[in-house]
């Protein structure tokens, strides 16, 4: 990792040389922008000398920005056809313009330069202030970890099944479908967030506490429960990302130190990941049968397998291509520029106060998507801030991310939280959604629910340990 990190710079080198011919009319400007991006990355990498716990959130952020913004920009500049199926026609036509491409790239480089420079400053500050962090945490016993794991062992599966049954019965959170009539006491919202947020976090807690208590088999049972939840989510909510999200959470839990897998177990996680990717085109067809033809789960699944067909490798390639270009990124801000979208400024307060927020404004006003379509286009992280406040918004966006991934990250470390690996996994989960989809205003409820869940988990762990000490 010490030397290998510099290989990331090849994204800019190869990207420039492969796309330079398209921007020959502005060759000097294009060289300058690429050099600026490369030097900004050098500044950040000079402070990232390892994959330690302190730097994980920075590495994840850097990886996301390089993949869905820079790498995809170069890809689109070479061949934009893979993104065509992801955008409404006016938005797709907009990204074909060279002027829109280069203006979007300028905005990206501005954000990236601020992000790298400010991250480097904060990393250096945190490194020099680590000696001041002396607060000890409550020592936790192996018996308490096992006690929590036992509670979750007997309660989590019934909770998953009941919530899944109710969600399927009332079509709660079903993708591509109308939300239907509301249930009393906001029950639909409570059930949705319980399935989307609470169940995965409790499954992660089961995995972690079982691991810390030395019950490896119980920990692997927790992994199976989490993957089962992902499978259920695919079929109940027509969600192409249900299983992939659960795999991603397991990966996040691994990199924050919440669990260690054997080589054979890592292989199984890899196989599950490929299965989740293969399922993407199948679930796409499945969603159509569920929402348009109103088929049952079994009937829709049978028809989907028959309709998709094909070899496993072909499905894997189709699934991977779809996932990579389905994750929002640079194309959103390029489309905004190409369609002549102006930053909202003070008007953004009014837009953010609407039910669909900035996402609805982007979808129906800028992208000109018919209002009757049950779909919303994500603005991406930099697109959201640009639409709110233009260039100044991108500077703010570049400053905010380092504050979260360096400063806030430090305060959810082991010395502050007993449930630190769960909190960190949740943090990376929210970070991933924010940096890709960028639905900042619509994430508020999700974020608050997650914070409440983490607070309940942390409080419960403290109370259980104190109770067991006084037995």
C-alpha cells in the first residue's frame, strides 16, 4: 500500500491520453485540468501512507470519486452509449455535447481540488493531535458480547420474517410502484425504515458480538441472516440492489475490523457478490412483471428467468455494466450543464421544501421527465451542491466531506464507542449513498433513523454490561 497507492494516479494519465483527441480545440485547458486533478490527488496521497483505521473513510471516499466521477468521465468521453439506458432522452442528448462535457469536468476538478487539499490538511492535524486522545472506553466482557449475540440469535429472524410479510402485503417501499394508501400512525414509514435500516444494523451487531465472544459459527449465522434479508428485499421491494447492499455492508464491516473472514469464507462472499450482480437483469425483468402485470412473486420470478435467459458470463457482464452506470456520478452534472440548468440560489429553499425535493426538481423540470413516471433521477453529490449554489456550492461540498471522513470519523473510533464497528459501517454506508446518489435532502430521515438505531445499540450495550457487572 505504501507504493501501490501511487498507481491511482494512472486514472488521470491514461484517462487524459485516451480522451485528449476529443478536446483538441481546447487542448491546453484540458491538459491544465487533468494536471490540476493529478496534483491534487498527489497532495492527498502524500498523507495516506497506509490503510489504517484512521484513513479508511478517506480511502473509500477517494475510491468512489475516482470511479464514478473521473473514470466514468473518461469512459463517457470515449463512448457514451452505456449510460443511455440510465438517462431520459433530453439528459442523454445533453451529455453528448463537448461543451457540456468540459464544463462538467471543470466543476469536478474544482470539487476534487478542494476535497484533496482540505482532506490533507485535516489528516495532518489529526495525526498531530492523536496523542491528546486519552479518553478510555468501558471495558467490555466476552460474556456480555455473547449475551447480546444470544438475544439477537432468537429474535432477529422472526422480526425479519414478520416485517417482510407486512411489507409485501402492503407493498411498502416497492420500487417502480405507487406507494398506495397510507396506514395509520405512519406505520408504512416505520416498517420501511425498520427493514431498510434497523434489521441490517442488528444483523451486523449479531455478527460483531458473536465474533468478539469467540462464537464463529454464530457469527457466520449472522452473515447468512443478513444475506437472507438481502434476498428477501430483492423480491419484496423489486430492488436490484437489495443483496448487493448487504454484501457491501459485510465488506465495510470487514475493513473497519468488525469481523475477520477465512480465505474460503472470502471466496463465498465473492461468489455471493457475483450472484447478486447476475440477479440484476433478472430483477429488472421481475420488477416489470410485478408492477405492470401485477404478477405474484413466484409467477414474476419464473417469467423473469425465462425472459432473461442467457449464459452466466453474459448475465454477469450485463449486471456489472448496469450496476456501474446505474450508480449516479459525473453524468448528472454534465447533463445539468448541457440542459442549461442554473443554480437555484435562494430558490433552493422553496424547492427543498417540496415533497420530492431537489431530486424531483431535477427529474421533472431539468430532465423533463413526465410527472406521471414513478421514478426519480439522482443528482449525484457534486450535482446536488452545484444545483443549490453553483461554484460556491462545490467549494462547500469539497470542505464538508473531509470534515466527516477525518474529524467525525475520529470520534466514532473504538475509544469512544462500544459499537464502533457498527457505527463505522453505518457511516460508510451513508457516505457511499451521499457521494453517489447525492440525494442529500432526502437522506435526512434515513440518517436520523440510523443515528437513533446506533444510539439505542450503544445504550443497550452499556446497560447490559453494567447490569451483568452487578449480578
